[in-house]
C-alpha cells in the first residue's frame, strides 16, 4: 500500500471578504461594501517576505462579487493581478473565488497552476436551508464550472462539505457527479472532504459530523471516485490528531495547503507541521510536499489536445519540481523537514 501523504506549502491572499452569498455556516464573509479590497502594494510586500521560505502555492481566496455588479470587472481584474504578481515573484497561484464565466476561467488559466471550487453538495434541498440566501450555490451552476474547467483543460480541485444537512445518499450522489465529469475530461486532481465544524460567526447551528461517519465517507469516496483523483482531508478540522491515521487508512492521501491561517475556518488553526510529520512517521506514513498542480498534468495535454499548463507557468513549475526532487542542493532540506517551512512563514497580519 502507498504510504505517502502529501501537503502543499501555501499562503493565502484574500483580495476581499465581501460576498453577496450568505451561507448559514460561513465564518469568512462580510457584507458587500463592508470590506476594503487588498491593495496590490500590500500583497507585493507579503509575497516578497515569503520568497526563499519554502512556500510554493499562493492561494487566491475571495468572497464573491455579484455577476451583475458594476464592480465585478474590477474585482476580477484585482484577482488576475494578484495571480500575475505571485507568478512574477516565483510562486504558483491557485485561485478559488466562486463561480466564474467561461472567459474569466480561460484568462485565469494563463496565470494559475490550477483552479478550485467546492461543489459542497448537489442536492437542491439545501437551497431551502443553509443555502437559502446563497444564489451561487445552485448545484447546476457549480457542476457547470467543473465541466468548463474540463473543456479548458484546467487542473481542478473540488470537494464536498459534509454535515450541513445532507444525507449519506446525497453525499454519494455528489461524488458520483464529480466522477462522471472527470471521466470525460480527466482534469480533477483532488476532491476535498471537509467536515463541518462550528465557527464563531455562523448563524446555522448544527452538530459536528460524527467521526466514524466521516471515515466512512472517505471510504465511500474512494470507491466512487476514479483512482486518479486524490482524496484530501483538512487535519485542522479533525476531532483528534490521531484520528488522521484512520482517515488515511480509509483512502485519504493529501492534507491540503498549510499556511499561517485557515481563512475559511479561522477558529481551527493548522497543526504543527513538525508534530504531524513525527506522528505520521510513527504510523508508517511519509509526509512530503507537493505543487498545486499534480505531476500528471505537467507537460501533458488534455484529451482534446490542449496543454494543461499555460506556457508562462512552465518555467516556474519546472523550477519547483527541481527543488522538490533535490536537484538543487540548497533545497534538499525542504522535502524532509516541513517544520522548517512552517517556521519560516511570516506571521499573518490581517
């Protein structure tokens, strides 16, 4: 059995927390007009401080500006500029900012190693409960994004939010929908299984997902999803650090992006990388870093013949691949010492 589990050394940049959706479980958003957009000068200073620390991925994570808002074009341009800035400074951007138009996705492909969007659940029942005030959470809209990503040959990350009122059968239906789209395009690199955990700002009060049920959901996902899709679990949302081993035994193989703060779940800090590295090693697992684009997409083409990676990203991807494989001696510490990466990260400042 494969005993390797991966993670992405990452840092999150948030252009704005404002969002026109009001998901009842959200601990991230602010109301439109209540948040100043992140200036490019501030972002540049943060990114420059991250150079030579081992951070690879810059996650651009944003609240959503309404598709018909007069500020939509400026919002998207700020996201694009942040991606270009991160790329120019030697990082690999990964953007997750809600549903986009086909044209917006095509443009972001030129400056992103991969894109992401959580499906959450495909059942329309949640539109009457936790998604009652969240117009962009219409399941058909979210699934359309996965299809467009496949057509555009964009390596993609998606996932489910578990424990927000869905049934076990509905979880399996959501996984089957993801699998069907991937079977056609081959572009979904990982599926996140994220258990709901109560946060300080949310309005919906629901019980945390029962741990055994979460492990069973991982096992179900491993049966339903194609083997080429990696299952990701967030270790900071697990009820007990030792519980992670059960998740790995059930089929999870990735721990997502690690940085100073989980912006979506600010009440749950990331575990110590050094402690987790030691814990996994004791259980026979090897923790290793990865890029935000999986190896099978690097240098390859989609079934339609389109390149998975934009030409302007190729040099940066190649450079990081050399770093991770130890081809450059000064970076050999990176793969075996995740604690050094965490220690080198600058503190989160807002």
